[in-house]
């Protein structure tokens, strides 16, 4: 089956050369917008493409406000800052995640608290979160506290893994019950919807990434979306070195951050965003082709009913860790890039002492999941 899979992927992408996991496609006005940006001399964090990028992201996602940030990790850090996360707080997240999620939490000297995922969404489980909070927390003065240590649980950061929509509304309901701010890590899910509502817009704040391997890229870039005007203003202010606006004076009223997206990156992003729906259509065709090919042989992780995934990265589940490693070895030896899911966060040395609930689903998935090539096939 391994050889048949390699042959199918090569036929699907029409090449006998090396096939990467996910590579960008620059098929629109990228060079035109970059040249316009360079000619204007506005290449740093102020310029018309930054404004256009924020407007476009807000309109596309249906959020009231969008703030352009240097990259997805810093966007999540800034979102947690304005969400009110403080030193020694606990922040709930999932162990099956990219390291950026836990890094952003750690930048605030807060600590991740790991709750298990659902196998069919690869995202934080609302049922397991509810059970954990019911058994281990108490509400005091309108805030949630972990009874064993007395620490405040200030936020919850679920992730829409590989662009698959999770049970986000259920998570929102649980967090509201326990007075916990929900910040969506939608870094991988631009274009993914639950019903007609875009991921990233369910929580108090949402975060997207525009890294080089994302569906839409500007080399490095991120965005925060929110419907809360005050939080949007605060995020934009703090990410611009907390500089008080003035034509010539340099007055800063808080510890700020140099997190604003440069106009150069925004120009690239604006050109890419014009092509987003075409990219997603092509990626969904690839997912359908994989589903047909693997039918009855290997499990392909699919979108949940009532959702539309961007299928940023397609994922398959092998029988066990042994078969997973054999598949990874064969495909990569034969010029088709595949990869396992990230090492579970609670297994990393930095987070080995973190508070964890039972994580059997995360461990089961980690032993079996492999990402397979998912690039857009559209070419000029």
C-alpha cells in the first residue's frame, strides 16, 4: 500500500520530482503589489497594504476588527496579553499542538494546563474540558481557580488542527460557564467555517498565521480578529510600541511590543488573499481525491458534518506507531514528503511538569497520524 500511495500522490501532483508537504503558490498580483510597495518607500509597519490587509481579513472572516501582527506566534501572545492573562495563571490548551501555542503562553510566565482532544476533530474536547473543570475548579469573585494550587485559570486556547474545525461553540459554552476567556488558535484554519461562521470569530479573540507553509502566506505574518472594539484598540496600541499618536512627539504610555506587520509582508498577503477561495477549492478537491483513493484501506481524517475545512494539511491514521514509522520512512525515501504530528507538548522538557488530565486520545493519535502532501495544484 505504501508504494501505491506514493504512485497516487505523484500522479495527483503530476511530477516525478520531490513533492513537499505544502509549498506556496504565487499566481496573482504578488510581484505587482510588492513593486508598488517598494516604489512607495513604505516598507515597514506603516502603509496602505497594512490597512488593506486588516480590512480584508475582517471582511473575509466576518469579524468587526482585525489587527496585523508580525507572525502567528506573536499574534497569539498579544491576544493573551489583551485577554488579561497574568504571571502564574493557568491557560488551558491541548497537548497535540504546534509549539507556538505553548510558547505564547510561556512568554507571559503563565503555565499550560493540558486537556485531551477528540479523535475525530483533533481539537480540544468540550466533554473532557467540562468534566475536568467540574471536578477540579471553583468560581470565586467571577473567576475560575484550580483548587489544588489556587491558581487562576484565565484563558483557554483550543486549536483548529490542520484546518479542521473543532467543536468550538461547545467549548465557548463551557468556558462562559466557568468564566474563562476563550482565545481561538485559528492559525491553520483560514477559510474554515462552522456553518456560515468563520473559525477565529467564536472566541473573545482569534488568531491566524500567514507563515510560508500556510494556505495564504506573506513569508511571515499573523492577525488577531475580535468583535470587541476596546480589545482591538488595545492590541493595536500595544503592538505598536504603545506609542501615543502624535505628529512628532515620542510618548509611550505602557510597555509595548514591536509586533506590527510590515507593509512589505502585507502587500504579499493582500495579493494572496485575492486567490484564497480558489486555493481552498483546489485543496478540497485534493482531500476528496485522497478520500476516494484511501477508501477501505487507510483512514483519512475528514471534516465534521456542518463544517467546511480548508484542508490545510491532509492527515491519515495508520494502524500503530510501527506502521506509521514504516510509512514515513518509505515515503520520504521515495521523494514524497510526509511527517508525523508534533511531539505532544506535555512530553517536551519545558512542559513535562505541567498539569495534565488523562490524554489517551492525544497519545493514540500521536502514534498513528501522518500528514501527506497538500499543496495547491493550480499553476499558471
